């Protein structure tokens, strides 16, 4: 686990944030390049990518708040705390809202759906790969305890500070799946 990529004085660069940003940039560049080769408008592809990113961030945060509604309703000040804002959220919430907003954008701008999806698929996969590597490095990809030789143990307390994975949340989630 390597949650912090760089630390100089008061400046700290989280690995997760850096990898997510690199994924967005590389993914969008690949999408626009592939789209240009297929005769699609690069400006509309950039805009569609930005719609997908922004709606993905909002959707993931909203679902994160809903999943932990009990915690956030008891501690409403935590909703806008730095640890919550830095947390990645729940990926599936971002996916659902991004799909809804992208369909709306495609229809509104009369973009060819299948051709647009064809150029977005490799860019999304590339961006998601960067994001998952960043998530793993940050230490927020925990699961059930295992003792196989290839198991990874996340012990760095900095992960809770940077990613927003609070120990009580991890314990509650483990209790829900019977791993307590």
C-alpha cells in the first residue's frame, strides 16, 4: 500500500487522486483520438467525457451518502468534511448517473450512439484501470480476510486520512458480510 505519492512540507499528493486524474486524462485523449479517426466531432466527445466525469463524481458521492445514511444523518457535518470530499464514493452510483447523463447528452447533440460507445469503451477501460490501481495503492480496496500466499494486508493508517475509509465503516461493512 502506497497511499501518498509525494510529500513535501505541507504539500501532499495522494496516489489515488493522481492515478484517477491520469486515468481521466489518458482515457479522454484516447477517446478523442479514436473518435477523430472515425469521423466524430472531437469537441462533442470532450464535452461528453466531461459530462460523464462530473455526473460520475456526483453519482458516486450521492450513493456513498445513501449507503452510509445512518452515519451521515447522525453526523451531518461529516458530509462536507475533507475526508468525505476526498473519498472516492461508491463506483456503481457514479456509473448509473453517468450513463443517464450520457444518454441525455448523446440524444441532445444527435451523436451516433454505437460509434460513440465504440470510441468510449477503450478510454473508459483505460481510465478505470488507472483508477483501480490508485484505489489499491491507497488501501481502500479491502475485502474479506484470507491467508493465501498472495494476500495483501492494508495496515497503513494514512489510508483512512487520505481516502476517507474510517475504521468504524470497515468494521460495520465486515459485520454486514459476516466477517466480524
